[in-house]
């Protein structure tokens, strides 16, 4: 992308729709995310106007001055957007940060002192909008459709080289974005590689292979394995038999000079791909391998940046009149739909059998086709192909010097990874790593252990330093309204998340029970908050008022949360045994009310609701009902009947490390009587829970079912303590919210299941006394 000369202005902004400041403030998070993905925006008020520019659009002069620009986080910028706009329009650019990382710049619409780069690739400039348009007569278009062989475009169409699929599609059509949607391990990348191989190696047409997450060595090894064919794993580990090495060398010589151009560099964005495409003469196909639905800060083509990236790739296909093929590492319909591809190939594999559904944007599902997976050779073949291509080398157990195992053992040894559904995974990554590469964040956790242990202390120290030791001002900056508690806890969450097979920054359409009917109203999920008062306890009775420690922090530690997008009534949804153990489903369920014949105890479904009719509850409440129906609790009720469910596989480990870090900081603050740190930590986990649903205060986490489950877990934890106290011989006088438990009797002498009922202290598994009072006294 060429640069303008110093003092020139960018023409892109004039063709972008101008947003008013109020409209921009409401969607500023989305605008900054789009800018980070290469999409600028124009913001104005009156005569003042500024461009929210991607940093990649800035030339070296601007880049050199980024560190000197006034900077603030997006959260703060929303409140001060009017002032920032005025400053930028007056010639003082502003830098917007995503947490502490520069994400976009607010620049003068017509800067006069510094240059910007040329127009973004996905926005038409004034020049393009005023240039004469090339018109096509209907006759020409009809000829192109009815006699494709006469069209240069169609006669050289890119394709997969797989008869079953190419016959179904008619090749990869120019001007379209085709998406291969496949779960990790199903083989989406291998199908994308097949199109690149056939187009570049067989048809000798130039291909741009943009590898996001793969290396050029990975790509080359897959090509050699598929074209020879030889075993991909042993090729990568250098353990081929001599005959196989010779065959691989011959393949290497045969492929010399093939017009396959690879880009596996860092910082690979859709905009970079669009900039590179014009440099390849006669480009026939762009392959993007792959789009990653789980956000990774080191991978630009991931997470929330994908919809904007897909728009750029689609624009590239249309303007260059070439097919663009992208592999997407999920087949979840809501995530696929968010990218709005022209054609979608949904790939599902079971062993060697591969099923592909073909759908088009305007016409919906079209047809299906079948392929055969030959995973040892990193490729797919037509279903009728039962052996490697003629002339290939396939070592057998009887071949002299062969290192291969018999077929069943070879398959088990070569392909060892399994997906959650139990299917064998494709060699998506070298060195036998799973396709979704969850190990990346685990390694980062290990190397960052010391930093995590001082995360809270470092933030407190920085706040005190920034406010000259004023503890009140530092507390306001950390835990006050608009303080850093939410972005800080989200940064800690990203650094400590122990599962990577879920996505929390993609916002599919919510099921009806989780949708607020009006903005300020609640949804339909009932969390069963305790609000119990025992009317049989006479006034004047001595009551010990207990306070549960860090109730929401404890709930974060133990709540079972869905790690994938919840779906309606998946397999096993109506069996209570699949919740908490076994399949461990998690989400929300619609259940019948239960019979509860214990007026001396808080009701498991809450004490202030009508008991008629079914209701939606989080699975944390369902698990508490399972407990109360079990022999260990004396079978206090029957298991509820589950009528409907929106659930997915659950995990109780998502927040485990985050809780450990926060609780260590909390306990240290308590021991040192450090009220500043203690309040800051409490605000972090409280706001994390309160904003992880549908909140405008936390744009990075929208999982309302998580919020319901965690709250339900906190309420259920208190209810369990109350019921255990009753079974230990105490009387429950009152129970409310997450932490209020009033009992009569000797609290510390009571035992449950042979162990002390409570231990006094401030740890998560302990409880503290607020005071001793008499019922009815004020």
C-alpha cells in the first residue's frame, strides 16, 4: 500500500459514513475493534471531524510518534469522546488503547503536518467512485453463464482437484468468498490446502497461500506428503524409509517452480492479504488458512476481528474477480453466519468418511457430497479412490527397511489426538499438537507465574504512584465507577484462562429464555436467590449471624460453565445424570417445580416465587436439587423433571487460576490490614460476575448463562450451608442472598458427616461471625 507524500490528506474518510458523536460513543468498542481489523470510521460534531484510523494505515512518520501521543483506554475514551474529537480535529491526534495495547488512532480528517498511508483496501476512494464504471451487456453475461468454456475466467477456474466436490461446486467461482467451516481436527485446513495444491501444482495457476498459524514448513510438508504420498508425521520427524525419501525428493524436483506463493509472516491481517494480492501477476486463487474463532492477541485473524476481516476478503474477491477460500476452525452456525460468506462448505468427518454440506448465502443449503480422508498423507480423496496415486511409495510391513506399522497400528500411532466428539483429528499442527492449539496459553501461564503472583500488587502500586500516595484517589482509580477493575480483571482472565475451547467475545443470537424482553428488564432465568425467615423461631432467641467469605469468588471457583456455545436439547439433555458428572452438561434448563415439605428450611428454588408452572433455572441450581435429592442430604426432595435445555459440555476449571491469584492477594491484604487491596480485589471479582452478561460496562465478555450459573452457584452454596446446619442440629433463623446466614445453637460445636460444620476464619472454606443478637431486636 503506497504512502501519500507529507502534508497530503487521506481521501478514504470522505467516502465513509460520518457518525455523530453520540452514535459513535454507543458503539465505540465495535468501532475500535473494526479499526484494529483495518476498517476506519469518521466521527464528527458540527464542523469538527476526525478519522478513527487503523494503526496499520499510518506511515513511518506517524508510527514513530505513537508513543508520544496522548493515550487512554476505550472505556475512558467513551466518556471523553467529545474532548478527544475536538483535540484530534484541532491537530492533536489521540491514541486509543485496548487495555494497554494501542488499537487505533483518532486523527484530524485532513492532517497537514504528517502523512497517512493510502486508503484502506476495503473502502472505496473518491477516485474509484468517480471513475467510469465498466458495464456489461446482458448478452455477454448470458454467454458467460451458458458457455463457460468460452470464458477465460471459467476455463481457468480454481478448484480442489476432487471430482466429487468440484462437480458439486463447479469449481471455485471468481468474485466469491468460500468458507470451509470445520471443527478443530476435522480437516478444514487440509481441504483448503487441496485447492492450493491442485490450482498451483496441477493447473499451474498462481496461488497466494496466506498461512495464519501455520509455518511454510508445515505447508511444504503437507504438499510433499499428499503429492508423493508418504506419511506426514514421519516426514516431519525425519523417519522416512530410504525408498520414501527418494520418492519425496522426486516430488520436490517435480514441484520446482510451481506458482504457489506463501505468506506465513507475523501480523498477517486481511488487509495485508489484500495489499499483497495485486503483486502476484495472474493471481487465480487466494487461500487463507485459517481463521481462528478463539481470540488470540498474537493472531490478528482471530476472535472479534473476523467479521471485519471477512468483509475485506470478500471485497478482495469481488474487486480482483478471483475466488478467495478461507478455512474457519469451527462449524458453529452462528459464528459462520457472522462472517457472511458467499458459499459455505461445512465439513464433518467420522474416521475416513467425510460429509460436506454446501450452502449459499442467498439460497441456503444446496447439496451434499462425500470425500474420503487419507490422514496419514494429509489429504482428501474421492470416495472411489482406495489407494495412493500410481507411482507413489507406500511402505508396508514386508517392505525392506520399512518403518511403517501394519494399517490399524499405523493409524493409531500416526493420528493420536481426538476431538471432544471422539473423532480422530487431522494433522493440523506439527509435532502431534491438537488442531486448536490450546497449549499456547498454557505455556504462557507457566512462564508468567511470577508475574501473575504480583499482578494485583503491581496494579495497586502503580495507582498509588500515579496519585502521589493518596490511597483514596488510588482506590477510586482502581475500584471506583469507571475505574480499572473491569479491564484489569479481564486482562487477568485472559492470562489465566485454563480452557481454550470456548469463545466469550463472539456474540451469537441468544435463545429466547436468555433474551431480555426490554432493556431494563430481566430475562426468564430464575437464579433461586434465598430470602428465608423462619417464623417458628420466637423473638428473643439468641442468634449467631454468620457471614460467608467472598461468596462470588468461591462460586467462580466451583461453578460448572459451558465451554462451547449452548445448543437446544443436545444428546442426553433430559437425563439429570448428565449434569455434574459424565457428560457434564451446563447451561439453563426448564424444569417442573418440586415438592418441598420442609418449612423450617429455605426452598431450593427460592423463597419468594410462586411454585406453579415450569421455570428456567441455571444448571448450578439443578445440581443443588440433585444434592438435596441424594441420600447424603436425606433425600429431602425428588429429582425435578427436565422439560427443555440449552446446554453444552461444562467445565469447573475456567476460573480456577484467576481465583487462586485473587484469593492469594485477598488473604495477603487481610493479613496486612491493607484495605485498599482488599477492596480492589473484591471489586474485581464482583464486577466480573455482574458484567459478564449483557452489560455495556464490559464489552469483552458476554455470556449471560455464565452469569446465571455463577449467581445460582453462590445462592446454592449458601442454601447448602443452611441445610447442613439444620442437619447438624442447629436451627436456621434466616438465610438471604449469597452470604447472610443466621443460626441458633452452638455453631462451632456442630458437626456434619462426622466433621466440624464450620471453621472460623477468612479463607474461602471458612466463615466469620458478624455478631450475636436476639431475634426481634433492632
